[in-house]
C-alpha cells in the first residue's frame, strides 16, 4: 500500500538548554493508506509525544530538533508538516488528519448540545453547507458511531462515557480526514466498552478508508485491532512488525515482556510475568540499550552501545520486521 504519513529521523527534546532531555530519538515510521497502525509501550515511552509532534501540537518545553514528517495526499503531492504555516495547519487538522486525545470525552462542552458541537466543526470548515445539510450530516455522523439521531439534542452529561467518546470519534470523522490518530481513546472506559468502540472504528475504517494510528499501553487491544504494531521504549521504536508476527514471535525482549503483561484474548494462554522494574525517566535514560537494566537477556554490548532498528538476521523476507536489539544484530 502507498504511504499516507512518513516520519523520518524525528527527534524531540524537552527543553533547549543544557538540562534538555531527549524525548524522542531517531523515529522512522510509515503509515500506509487504509491501515491501522498500533503504537504500544508503557507510559513515558514517547507515544503521546510522537502523536503531538507529528501533528505540530507539541507544547513547550517540547521542541522538534530534527527529522521530517510528510503527509501524502491521495493525488500524490506531499505536504511537509513541519513547515506548514498556522493557517495551513488549521486546514490540515480536521480535514486531512484528526486526533482523539486521551480523555477526549471530557472535552465536550457541557453547556452545548451534541448537535451544536458537531455542527460547529462543520460550520468552521464547510461554509458551503446550509443549516439543514449540517443537521443531516450531524445525524449521519452520529449513526456512523452507532448513536441514534434523537441524541442530537442531548447535553454531554446526559450521555454515558462510552457515548461521549463515540461523539468525539464522530467529530474526528466529520470532515472525512485521511488519518485519524487516537491516543489512549478508551482508557477511561471499561474493557467491554473499549472493545466495542474499537470494533466500530475498524468497521468505519473499512467503510470510509481512512488510516488510523492507535496509541495504547494495552498491547492486547492492538493485537486484536491493528494491522501493524510499533513498540516504543525510552523514546525510541524498539520493534515494528505485523500484529500477528509480534503476537506469534516477539523478538525484542521488551515486546515479549509487554505481551506477558496482558491476558491473551485468543490462542494459548500466556503466563502473566510482566516486566520487572519500571520505565526510565527521560532525565535518567540508561546508556546503551535503555532497556538493559530490566532485560533478562542483557549481555556485553548492551549497556554501552545503542542498538539500531534493523531487519533481524534470521527473519523471513515477507516479515517486514525491524528490531532494535543486540541479540538480533
Ligand atoms: Fe536486552 Fe541487550 Fe536486546 Fe537491550 S539490546 S533488549 S539489553 S538483549
Ligand atoms: Mg500517553
């Protein structure tokens, strides 16, 4: 499939002086048209920072210190995201890319109805639509996410958490963007509701053919719902492969640990062993492989040399997998 978003060599720091810390290092990642790409990793691994950086929503002290991000329009022209003007960015967000943030369901305005919040997005970006057309579109958007049209008149507090989250997804889809990024969109909801929402999203993706970047610390959700998974640790991608490949045969010891931290949904039961210790602080990133203090397989070069993301030596060609670990160099 053709690329819709390409990230190369992306570096992000927090701070600009001598106390600046590296938040993202050497991120290379491609999102293909129509695919669901999962980003996994414990909190603090850089997943949200990556989402904010590629959408230019990174707030100070976060600064992009290197790399490139390109958006590829369906026609073929390329947009250099890191050099867009504020006006270009406003048009780009919502229309070509939209985001559903962590806790987004709490960002609905409590004093406005669902109808007025949905139609506000349309008013701002589609001045060509008449009032009745906006109303029809709002109904259509709600039904896309499985909410009946009579809830248009509801205020946010009259809806369940799951419904509010689905309203946010409807808003994100309002202008038919090519890319939807969801950052832990469902952590505030129970597991059954999370799964329902994700299933709906994947169905919509098939119907509307957008691409999804789905960010969560729960890798079992990604195994079920994404096509490919990139696993992050200490601000770097440490493994990237098809969801089935990661599940069947995780190569990076951290990927393996993550898979043993959540109950398996299908297939043989895994023992839940988790990962000893806790993720590093950005200000105290271990030298070499940042995972080495927690890695049961660490050996001689691990605390000195940073392992680079590369195709592992023993890997079938069709795997298209990359791993950053000295075991696989
Ligand atoms: Fe473990 Fe070394 Fe691989 Fe890092 S590079 S994951 S410390 S074996
Ligand atoms: Mg986060």
